[in-house]
C-alpha cells in the first residue's frame, strides 16, 4: 500500500470511535424521547401516522445538529459524550416546552393531527440549531 493510503486509514480508528459514540448517543436520545412521550411513536409510525413521524423526525434532527457540533469541536471522546448529554438535556427541555404550549400534544399526535407535528418538529430543529451554534467553545 502507498503511504497516502496508510495515512488515510490511520484516521479510521478515530472516525469509528467518534461515530460509535455519536450513534450510541443518538440511540440513547431516541430511547429517552420515546419513554418521555405518552404516545407510542414507533407504533404510530408503523401505522403510517405522519404527525408522529414528523414530530419524532424533528426531535431526532434537533438532537443530531448539536451532536454534529459536539463532534466537530470536541477534543476527546469524553468531551463529545459530555456535550452530547448537554444536547440531550436541551432537546428534552424543548419537548417539555412543546407540551406546555400544547397541553394535549401527545393526544393530538396520536390522533395524527399534522399541524402540531410540524410545529413541534420546527421547534425541535430550531432549538437544535441554537444549541449547535452555542457549542463553539
């Protein structure tokens, strides 16, 4: 193998480490989010309910955005994990904010009302963008 290929492959362990931690954090976020919501996201999504898919998809994107920033700016895997937990907490707070805005938010998602699903996705993504932008340490 040429030296350039070996140098290129030298970064593979770091990539796999950061990617692995990021995927673990994303799975953790999904587990936490699904447990917080009284409606069953996966069942609703399997039943082809766009409101649930939109809201949950927005929450995932809203978490992935600051996770991206944490990966970009972190100096180590523990640093990434700590900022990932911060991102998770902020997104959980965004969920509670949405629930405060829409007292019957879970019921409306379960009834497949698309407007609350779209609006909540927009809030989750906006919070994620602000969260990511704040991670410029």
